[in-house]
């Protein structure tokens, strides 16, 4: 009995890394893109700039959006 998945050649260590780090990062990026696209408080030009930032630097762009961008547009409309 092998401790790896032979058909995709992934071991236990790789699976742990996949589930602990990569999948949550992908989820954060997908949620960020969805939020930017669906947020009506952001102008088209700013929406495009946020999408470009998230696509070019996915993790950094998503984190910057959630830390800076999202709050800026919410406070502006109150």
C-alpha cells in the first residue's frame, strides 16, 4: 500500500500543502474577483483597475482590495 496517489503522483505532504495553503488562496482570489465585479459602488474605471491588479498579482491584489479598496468604497457611500 502506497502513501501517494499514484494516478496523479501526489504524496501526503503535497496534499496537506494543497488543502492548507493553495485552496484557501484560490478561494480568496475568486471571492475578490466576484466582489469587485458585483460591487455597484465602484466605478467602471476603478473596477477595471482592481481586476487588473488582482489578475497580475492575485494574492497581493486581493489582500490590498480587502484591506484598502473595499472599505474606501463603503465609507464613501454612507
